[in-house]
């Protein structure tokens, strides 16, 4: 089963054929899936930018045909990086830090704000027309069915740094004419996600019958299958209507963590040995992270097409394949 099941329209694919593009954060979960789609489905000419310390195992497993450049965006001279990358039409800026591990505010600013500024300079140096910024639902803070015109109240330094990076991108776009599309991605899951993350850990608990300690599971999340996230990024790269705009990339459905556990039990036909309530809730727990996808549907014609049930089945198949 191909990882990129929700193939964009033929028009979108044709517009990217043989087109040079750059993907920062190429070694990450979403980045690796995006590169596979760009190289195999769209037949784009892709250069991936990764940190020198990045684990390249995802890219190796994908077998993508992208050229990889190893540089730290927060440290490298953009003009030097531009010589290594070469001309490109679009920059997909996915590189970020702090979502999976707590790091200092100084490190967050370096990675997510200075790194974004460097990616914007790179886009200018290589003559890019479009800059697709991968934002985050963390920018809203604790919010149910958030809209793009709603308040930004991040409760984490990570969320605040992503807001800053997005505003930086918009400002540069207004000054230089660079077409910036800002996509706020929600809880992306699927093949190649880190095993310790929620969805793969719950699935592996069911498959191996190993107990999994969780909180009470009352947190609500908008789970977005990675193919749908990749589809949105690609559409944002070519749709004229995306230029200068902001979109929630989500399903619009909020699912509680304990409901996710119940659904995995149904799919695997065996109770997940999840120990709900074994872990305490955090003092800064976010109870709601869900968005309203109406604007992306209206302006871009994009909708999440993979249901949570189907996405879990596909993710489970990928996990079982990786274990064999």
C-alpha cells in the first residue's frame, strides 16, 4: 500500500513535474513522507536540507530520489547554502524543534525563528516563488475547533516560537513579494512517526500485549493522517489562492485519547492493555486541540480524506511491516 494514498489532482501533480523544490526538515516524519510524494508521485526535483546530526533512516527507508544537503539553518550562511541547493521554485519549510522534547527558549528561538529567517533568506537567494510554512496547532494553545481568525494564545514556548516564525514569513513575503502559504498542521500521525508518540505506542501496545501507562485520556486531539498533511502541503505549493494566506490543516473532528484507545481495541480485535490514569495530567495540559478546516476546503479545495479508523489500519500495517 503506498504511503501517499490521497494523491493530489492530476493538475497539481503535473504542475510539479520536474520542478525544483527544497524541503527543510527533510529527515523528519512529515518531511520524509513529503519527499516521497514529491519524488515518486509528482516527479519533482527535490533537495532536502537536514541538520548534520539528523537521523537519515526515514529517508533511507523511503528510497526517495532527493538530493540531501546537510547544514544547520540556524548556523549556516544562507548564500553559502544557496550555492549548495541551487535554484528552486518552492521552499517547503518544515524544519523545527521543540515539539517532541523540551528545550530552552533560546534554543527554540534559534531553531524556529532564526531558522525560519534563514530559510526565507535562502528562498530569496535561490529565486523561489512560493514559501510553504508548516505551522502548528500549538499556536492556538488550548482551543476547540479553532478558526484562523481566532485568538493566538500559545501555552508553550514551542507554540510561541511557531507563531513568531509564521509572522516573520508573512512580513518577508509582504516586503519581497515571496508568496507565503502558512499551514497550521494538527496532530499528524502515520507511517514513520516516532515509536514513542501516542498513536504508534497505543498500536504497538495492542499488537504486543505490553501494558502502556497513560493519563486518564480526556485530552481531545484532531488526528490528521500524514498523507492528508502531505496533500495539503503540495496543494499549497501550487494553488494561486494559497499565496499570502493561512489555513488550518485538520479534520475538524476532536477525538479523546481514551476514545483512540477504544478504537485501536476494535481494530485489533483485542483490548489494549492501556493503564488509563496511571500517569498524572501535566500542570500545563492542553485539553482541546482541534481546528475548523472550512477555509482550506473553500479556498484550496483540500479536505482530509482518511478517517481515523482507516489511518490507524494503515499505520498498523506499516508498523507490522517494519517489525517483520
